[in-house]
C-alpha cells in the first residue's frame, strides 16, 4: 500500500490496483474483472476524484435523462416514474421497500433530495454520485447507454439516426404512435393548459436538445394564436413538415425526446411510416397518405406569400407585420376532405423560370398564382404550365389572386378562363387575403381534394363535394360515365342510323323513354350514395 498509494494519487487515471500472483493464482479472476470494468465502465468520464463530484458532461447527460423520465414535468420522479425508469434500464421494477430505502438514503444525506415523496433532480444526481463513489459506476453507465450515450457521453449516432429505407417516389409521415407521443410531450409542457406553447414553455420543451431546433420562421409556417404562440395544431403540423421534408432530422429530434424509450419501441424509425409509391396510388386510384404537397408558382408580386399566410389564418394586415428575416417559404395546416383530416403542405417556389429543380417539380398538386390587377402576371403561369406540367399527371389549379382589386385584361393570347378550358383545368379561382377576418379556407380544401383524387379530374369546385351539383358534376366527369357514353356511341354507329330513322317519331319516343329511365336510375343512385354520407 505504501508503494502503490502515491502512484495512484499522482495519476488519477489509475482506477484500480490489484495485488496478484500468477504462480499462486492469487486474485487472478479479480484482476480480469477490474480490467474489464475499467474498459466497459470507466470512471474517468463520469467522476473527478479531486473535486469528489461528477463531471459537467455527466451531470448534463443525467439531467436530460431525468427530464425525459419526468413524464408529468413536475420536477419530481414519483414512484410510477421511478419504476418505469428502473424497468427501462434494468428490466425489473423496484420493490416498494427497496424504493423507500433509496429515498431514505437520499433524505439522510440531502435536505432537498426528496420532495412530495418523489426524487428531485438533486436527489437523482446524488444517487449516481453515490454509486460512483462506492465503485458501482456500472449502474450509471447502464443508465447512460440505455438512453443512447457513448463512452464520450455524447448521444450515439446509431441511436439518433437508425436505418430507414425510403424508396424513390415515396414520402415519410409520422404514424399514430408517434403522434400520440408528441401529443403527450405537448401536454407535458403546456402548463397553463391554453393549447399553445409560450416562449418559456417551448424553451422548456427543447431543454433536452443540445440546440434550439425551431427558429422564428416556424411561427410563420404553422398556425399560431393571437399572441403569436404555436398552437397544438401548429405544433403537430411542424413535426409533420419536418418528417416530410427531412426525415433524418425528425429521427434526431425524436431521439432527443427519448421516443423509443418512453414509447417502448425498438428505435425511433418505428414512429415513421413510409408511404407506397405514388404510381401505385394512381393505378389503384386511392391513397393512404395523409400529407399532400402543393407547390405554388407565380411571378414576383403575384401574391404567393399572401396565399401561404392566408392558409394559416393571417389576413393582409397581419401579414404586413411579419419581418422579412422571419419569412417562411412553407406553410402547413390541416384540411378536411369528406370528413377526413389531411395535411396540406404549401411550398412557395422561387420564380426562376429558366431552372426548376426536381424538388420544385415533385408535388401532388400545382398552384399557379397570378395577380388580376397586373396585365402581365398571367403570362408567367401559362409558360410554367406549358413547359413543365402540361404533359404531366400532376393536377393544376389557377388562382386569381388579389381579387379585391380591379381586374384588368391579361396581355396573353387568350384569357385565363379560356386557357383553363383548353387544358382541361378547373376555372381560375378568385382569392384575396385583404379581409377583415381570417381569409376563407375553401380554396385549400379544393386543393387537397384534387391532390387526393388526381385520377378523378374533378371539375366541380364546390368546397363541400357533397351537394347535388358536386355529385352530378363528378358523375358526369367520371371515367365510368365516359366509358358508357363511348360504348353507346359505338353501338349507335354500328347500327348505322339512317335519316329515315331520325325522322321517325317511334325512334324519338324510344330515345325519350331511355333518357327518362337513365335519369331516374341516376337520381336513385345519387340518393343511395348520399344516404351513407
């Protein structure tokens, strides 16, 4: 001891000293045990012998673990939370007596270590300091590694970015379990229960992150309340946007929040749904996706930004208060199509006609915006459509923005209405955000409906899609009716109806009876279809 103690005091990296003998087989198993322990559970990253306290990185990691495990965010780990923590890390819950013994140890050594019969952050850190000082630092390492930390006390890349295969033409969405988890995180930090996150609440939510992931532009990307705070709907919308645009970043964020641990999943990738190929959706004429992307094209000053902000309920007066550096080129919110909640993601495309990237072209629906008060605004939309989308299967809609201003004739070879007719597009939709209240969201429901049913080529532009006019228009434009009409036309031509037949009153009588029967059957089908709706 006289020989080894000065050496151990001089070199703090020496963790253990074992006196052994290979000849006499003295302490051989102990030697290898402590050698293994020094590698697998080193004391150096955790504890500073000189200060007799844990190192800052260890304290930071354990603080994050405490906050993730504090499921109700009251600053205390109650018995249920401690048992969940114990089961998560060590696959076995603590017996009631053992739990009480742990609290008693903390009470004896720390005044504020236990509060309301629960373990505080100070008490949690004290326990781990005690484990390390008593040579049980494998306990602390087990906790750290379960929550994703490596030997340098940094979150492991394999933990943050689990493998996720995404085939081409597929998108990524959050599944039901992930939304439930994010909802619980929101409820955990919404302390005043106003269904919105104040700046302090948002800061508290992201306290387990190494950096602030959401900038001020997020407040102009999703719905906010009158105070400019992100609402519950806006919170989920931002997560949906991140998942759709950058799924790796979403996985990283879920890792910081401890999704796989709290939701008891194998990895964060289990919270992501990879949708099937869009081509399969078009073939089957149905989709299971819940997020639809709309790329918004238009010349400078046509009203694209106003169109995006109006989707978030911001009128022109409110939009004028947005700072230029806080401006967002995305807007996302929910719409309802046939009673189903869907997310519509609007993306403002920079008006560079000569170059459009693959991301600019990849979308579910194209929105072409022109200013009705600018005679040269429509020409840009017409050129973009003809060059990039005329031969594609992506549905397009023309938006006549700033409809509150005086409409002028567009300096193009045909009017916008005639252009839409020629290219089998819906007629231009009037839109303005210069309103006293929040702008109407009818246009966004139409966009989502067209994105969901691109194969249907819906001509009806009623928002409800349930009224008589909507159903009749959709029926008349349906592929089934077009097929029946083609076959009837072929039958008539095969019979070579001559002029005498056309002048015969019996022929016209048969035609009238047939048309009447067809109308009655159509109305009966309409009633049958309407009743379930």
